[in-house]
C-alpha cells in the first residue's frame, strides 16, 4: 500500500539556490513515514503502548534534481516489510509531469523503551515479509572517515534537540551540509547520500564534523562527540560538479 503527500516547496524549505535543502528533503520523508506507520497501526503511539519506539538506523537517497521554490510535487512512501530485524521503507518524489526526481530507502529498528534493546519484528503478524527496494539495494553500512586534521567541536544548540530530548536526526545532516564552503556548494551537486545513525546526541554534547575525501567527489563524513570520540552518525556522500 502506497501512501502519498501532495507538497509544495515553501520559502523556508529551500536554500540559497532556491532548491529544497538536504535536511528538508529528509524531514519530508521522516514526516510521511511517521504518518503512514500510524495509519498502518504501528506508529509512535501504538508502539509506546508496549513500551517500544522506532529509531531510524540507515538511509540511502539518490537525487536527480530537487524541487524548486513554489514547485508542487508528490511524495510517496510504502513499507517493504521486514527481515525480522529491520523494518524497510522506500520513498519517491514525483514532479508535476509525473517524472521521478528523487528516490530513497530507509531501514528502521524497534527498541525497548527501558532497555534500548532491539526487538524482533513480524512475530505478531503486523509486518509483511521483506520486499526488494526500488533502488536495487538496501541502505548499507558506512565506514568511519579517517583524518589527521584537528577537529573543531561546538556545543549542541537549543534548536537542535527534538521532542525526545535527543539531537534531531535532520540536524546532523544540517551540520554536515554546513561544513562545506559556499564555493564548494556553488560548484557541486549532491547526487547520493548513504547515512548510518549510530548513537544519540544529547543536549550538553560537544560535536564536530569529521571528513575524508576518498576521491574529489566521494566523501566520508561523521559527527563525532568529544569525550568518548564516538561517531554519532556516518555518511557517504557522492557529489557531481556543476556544469560551467
């Protein structure tokens, strides 16, 4: 069963280029995922009754082009069932001509609220068996970047904490996006991003972006916490040079 939102790119969704920003693309997908899960009977409130909650574990997106300011478009999502461990969900953005402009897949876990232990899915019959992704692969494991450069840590800001009192997942992407210079964004287009969400960021953390260039256009990034030096998220990003 596919679930659809009819959307319009508003002024506060776009960046300086007039296109929907990377964090807002993510938030569009996160919102429709929560809403559809609720519609299917295993949303936030349903799981909370059993002292369980959803966490996003992995995410992979391919971008042909982004919606521009005032543009109308559709966002579709559907559950791809479970392998007993992950719950899988795909997305696609479709423009007014019917063309598919962005595709994505995500992998989710259900955790016990008290113990934070992963719970197996499908045993109660609410989840369908696993189905392949439209991208031909599931979001995979991303390696930690390696660098000898000194990291620059900064505190978590008030607006980066979500209702669960953790660092907002979209804000991680915001920090990575902002770690690139104006000139770099002016000259490059993000084509693919594969993200692993590993640990919870907390209000009093100090965080830094760590990067490694595998090639000039293929990068590894992570958000590192000072103190324990843990990666909170890891991302593999593929860029393309803009035509001159």
